[in-house]
C-alpha cells in the first residue's frame, strides 16, 4: 500500500492561509480557547496581571502552532515516530480535528501501536467520508491491518470490504489476500463465521464450508490481480503462496 498519495494530500491541504497566525485555532484544531485581556471591573494591578497571563498563554499557543507545523513536516517526510512525539501532547491538550487525528493514527500504526491506532481510526473514519477516495482507502487499510495484526479477523473483514470499492486496482490484490485469510481463519475456528460475527447473526450452520468457499474466491481474485497488475519478481513468493493456498482449498 503506497503512502505517497497521503503525503501529497497533506502538502496541498496543509497549506492553509492561517499558518503564520499564532492562534492554534487557525491551524484547524478543535477545542481552541478564547482569552480576554482585561475586564472593566478589574483595578490597574489586576489588569496588568491579567494582561501578563494573556501574553503567556498567547505565547504558549504560538509555540504549539509551531510544534504542529513541525509535526506535519515530519509526517510529510514519513518520520512517523518524530511526528507522533509532537502530535500526541497536542491532541491531549486541544483534541486535534479528525484529519489530524487520522494522521496521528497513521503514526501509531507505523509504530505498531495497533490498539491505539484502531481507537483513533474507528473514531474519526465516520467523520472523514468527504476525503479523496484513495486517501480514505488507505485509512481503511491501516485500520483493517491493525485488527488483523491483533488477530481480530472478524473486525478486519468489513474494513477490507470498505477499502475495495475506493482503492486503486493494483491495490485490490492485497485486500483480497487478507480477506482470504480472514475467511479461512473463520472456517477453522468454532462458532459463527466472520461475516456472521460482523453482522451480529447467531446462525452458524454450515459456516465452515461457506467460509472456505469465500476464502477460495478471495484468493482467486487476489491471484488474478497480482498476475494482472503486479506480476513482478518481488511478488513471486506471494503468487506462489496463493496458488498453494488454492490447491489446498480445492
């Protein structure tokens, strides 16, 4: 799954007119604060103290804005650990808007902090449906991959499904490959199928055979996609593995 499209969208979307403004709100943070420099009811000494406090808070906001800009530079350079170190405290202080929290989830994903990545992706994805399809498909992929890494295959399955209609054709083989394993693991485990778990159904009769049938179909689509779009030396091992899996599912 390529990351360049997300970096490109950041460079375009992140170039907002408010970058030079010291207020955090100009950088699209939610939860910004409003401060009053003085009140007519205050005496002179109180007014001076309040003004000093305001200047200090204004300085804090300017420093935070600079931290956010630096974090986004790290993100665009794919330095995810460095970005994470800066974004996490800003998110705790202000609660970043959904787009920035998605970037934070990406950083967590690359740091193998899958549970935290899932928490953020699941929170912000419903709020990001207006994004460019391919960027959204990348978030679905990382969310699904995080569940897959934690062996929660029933939760990963519908996310791969949401990715498929909006990702690029040469990325679909990866999703079908993972879906094949989701169905295969469901076939080998007791209880309801992965599809039934995702839908909340309690009917599980014949689920193992049905899941194996779905796994076979997904592996077939994956193989077809790899042969069509990515039949390269780097993918030879995966292509051979899928053929081996299909041989076992006959």
